[in-house]
C-alpha cells in the first residue's frame, strides 16, 4: 500500500507528520501549510525540486519547511 506523507518542520513546534491517500491531497495540504506558515506572504515561500520528494518548500527566513514523500506500507 502506498501513502503520501507531509512532514512539517517548523521551529515553533515539534516535527509533525500527516498521512494522505493521494499525492494531490498531500501536496495541496503542504502548500496550504506553507501559505499559513508564511502568514500568507507568498514572497517568503520558496519551492524547490528535491530528488525523491514530491514537493518541498521553505516558508520563512528561518528555513521552516514542508515536504511530501511517497512511502510504501508493509512492503515485503
């Protein structure tokens, strides 16, 4: 089974993981988190392509970030 995880690394809290059934839902949530984390200041959001990740963005000058990864559950 494949799941899509959103990993949030924000200096104001412990790292947080959210799990989604589709990549579209996960990426949509990650973009929302970046937007809220930047106080809706899109100039602070920097999206980058990182090999192996479906989405990555920093959303503050302190390098708070969010990413989406595809993971396999119960792979034998």
